[in-house]
């Protein structure tokens, strides 16, 4: 199931995962059947849950807008049943940048809490709540404006505090990783943050499970999976930084000359083709444009008439990671690779996906899982015999 785009904010897509329908079902059950409430109670519950996820959306937009301040590309913000996530194209490697991006979410919630607190205080004074202990009489399940405002205020504080815990992949865990990076390097700092996050999630999940709670242990499992995935992503990123794009470029015959006909560019079928002159890259003939020329009988035109001169190139000594960043920033998924200014070959998004899949298969988690699967298969075969 893929998230559905429901709107935009400052050019950032806001998406909702289809599984969010489970939250709606839970709200109807909790405020309806379990609480033995009527239609008003159910509507109150739905509005309350919607407001909480509105706060989560503000939290993630805080991350996204701060990331854009550092010219990091933000794909979207997606709401999920257990929270939300801002999909940032490239996580910041600078400890300072990562710290600011991580803190932007919790600080957004704290800012909302600070702004709403005077209004909340005024409301309670008008209602003659003379002591804080009187607030304990407010019930989340009971439809009331005062209870609604009070628990939303608490939800803001809770989101800020929980996300500031130094447990990866919480925001506090990212701040912890950023602080450690300057001391032990990003790789070791990530490992420390991941192990801390796993230990925290296991501890909290175990305590909750011993008390008969099933939701928190499930969330703990998701946190462990997210921490492991983040650790793997950082290891792959570091490997991509160490690999040169020249090792993976597809070498060709040198492109075509700007004076040659388009028919020459499609002799092996429509594909992205580089236009060169004496080894220097002049532009690109894109596959979509060549297909259109093929359909319209325009293959007799010269390459210079159809080529796109506004492209970027990379040297063979550039890292695969930096090349992918170039491709993403310029939305150019075929990149001419040069050596001392002379065209040598092409690196495409498909090639990057191939390299990425290979590195993923070599991560410790995948190797351990493959070894476990092999041992299990061997045991089953021996048992069957």
C-alpha cells in the first residue's frame, strides 16, 4: 500500500498511509463501543485523534522546513498509524546540521505548547479550577472543550519529551549521534546510537509487556526495526562515499557528433545518448525525446537540434554517493562520466540501484539472515531425509 498525497505545504507533499484507517477504526471502537458512547462521543474521539495527528504533522514539518534551510531536498511528509516521518532525500552529514534538523520537530511542539498555555490557563481560571489537582477530574473519554484543550496541550509536551529521548531513531538519538560523531566518527557514533535505541526499546517493551500492555511492545519492535534500518543506511552511505563512479559507469563508443542524424542515436533502440565533439560533452539526447522523434518521423534531424545542453557531468574519480546527489539535485538520472574532461561513459539511476542492492546484500544483517536461512534449510533437509 502506498501513501496518498492529500495536500502540500510550502511545496512539500503531505501524505497519509492507507493503514491510517486502523486509527479511525480504533477511535470509533474506543469512544463508541468500549466507552459505551453515542454519536457525539465518537465524533469527539475522531476530532481528538485528528488533532493529535495534526500536532504530529506540525512536528514533521518542523524537520522538513529546517532541512530545506540547509538546502536538503524533502520528498514528502507521511503520516502513519504510529506517528509520522519527513522523507529527507539526503540526511545531513554535518553534526551541526543534523542537530538543528533533529531539534526542529520537538521545538515546534514546545512552541505550540508555549503559545497555547496562556489560553489554557485563562480558560481554567474562568472555569474556576483553583488547583492543579482539580485537572485530574478531566477525563479523556468525556466530550468537553476543557478536556480537549488540556489533553492536546499534554500531547504537545509528550511529543516533545519522547522525541528528545536519546534513543535512536528518535530525534534525541540523532542529536546524540551528532554529538558523538565529532568524537568517534559517524560510523561508530551511529552504532552507539543504534545500540542505545535498541536497548531502550527492549527495556520499555519488556516492562510494558510484563504489565499486560500489547501496544507499547509492538511500538518497541517497530523502533528496533527502524534503528537497525537507519544503521544499515548509514553504513551503505559510507560505502557509497568510498566507491568511485568510474568503476560502475557503462562505457560506450563516445556518443554521437552534433552534426550526425538522430537515426544514428536510435540504432540500438531509444535510450539516453551523449552528444560529444572531440571528446567534450556538449549535451544529451533524452530517451523520451528520441521516442517522440521516432514516432513523428523526425530521425533525419541533426543531434544538435534535439539535444539538451543544460546538463551536469562527473569525473571518474567522483564518489558514487556524490554522483547520486548530483542526479537527485538536478533531476538528471543519466549522467555522462568524464576523465580529465574527456567523455568515457554513462552512469544511470538503474546502475545506482544495482550498486545499492549489492551493498544492501552485503550488510551484516543480510549476511546473518542468509546464514540463518541456509542453516535452517540444511536442518530441514536433514530432518526430511
